[in-house]
C-alpha cells in the first residue's frame, strides 16, 4: 500500500487536525473546536491530537491488535499522561478518528464520528462515517448558520451551540468522539474489505469531505481523479478554491470560513 498525506490549517489558528502513515496504516484525527470555551486542560487540542495519534500508531505496530483495541489503549495512555488536568470537564480536548490498516489481503477500517473513510471500489464508492452529531441540537445549529462567519453574532451563537453540544458528547443519547475515556472505543464503526475489491481509499477530515457532502461541488469520482492526478494537496487546493467563492458562509453556512483539512490517500 502506497500512502500520500497532506494537512493544512483552515486559517491563522494552529491546525487541530493530525494525519500520519506507516507502510500499512493511515490515520486522520480531527480535533473538536473549543469555540473559546474552557476545557479544563492546560495542553489544548493540537497537543491532544498529536499525542493520541502517536499512541494510536504505536498501538497499531502490533499486527494482531484490533483497531478498536488499539484505540482504547491509545485513549487510556493519553489520559494517563495528563491526569493533572480536569478530564471530567465536558469540553476536555476531543477528536474524531478515522483509520485504515492493511492486513495481508484485507483492509480494516475504523471511524469514530464524522471523519470518513471513503472506499473506491472497482465500480462504486462506499463512505464509512458516523453522522450522529448532525442531528444534535438542530435549533442551535440553525442559529449559528443564520449568521455570516467571523461576525460577533456568529461567534456568540457558536459558543452557545458548542456549550450545549458538550453536554451530549459521549453520552448514550448523543454522539461519541475520542476524549479522555477508552469507553469511546466501544462506539466505533469497524469493517473489513478485501484489497482485491478496491482501487484506492481516502481517509479524510470533514474539512475535505465537505467538498462533496456539504458544498456539492464535486462527486466522489471527481475527488478520486484529483487525488490520482495531483495528490492530497491538489484536493485541498480545490476545497479552498470553492470556499473562496463564499468567504462569509452565505451559500454554504458553516462554523469557519475554512476548516482544517487532512487527507491520507492509499493506493496499491
């Protein structure tokens, strides 16, 4: 498996995505925005995704460890590394997780939350993701989306939305992400595909997948053509070019003018 990766910040703030690859593994993490709210942690989201990614890659170095078990182990180790922080805070640094790992003639995949793994089959495309977060607090979400991005009204509505959303995070009636407890690994989506049935695979944060799912500016076929012709960097360039036509979020309401964007593109 050959893997090409790219990650870029969506603006002047530090990149809260994390992407890495090894000969048989690709990982994308997308840190959850704090909207300026207290987290109870002195380290911050970029620290969290970097440490979770490193621990997950280390756990996956053992071939017979399942993706789910590796994630649980990584979550436990990261939590143990900053017990001095208030890990019970509902805003403790958190992230989505998307992983693929080749195991001989098979490809295992795992997603936790809405960073997708997209499989390009011989004739069609399969998107593996968990969109439970999209159904949470629709009224507050709509309030955010009625304002132009980067305005004072938008920022305040986003703070109210994120504050309320935190109360549903990692609860039975809400949605699940990687944070301070290995319990989150019990809520992943996992599956396996025979490599012979695949042309390629893209692991990405939603800062990239929105080109198809939210903007409707490309098809998955066009996404994979761009990845083959220009690599992950060219795909992120396409996302940024589309966003530049709507900088204030009027056509496509969103939380940021441009989100952090990461891709791992896997071919055989």
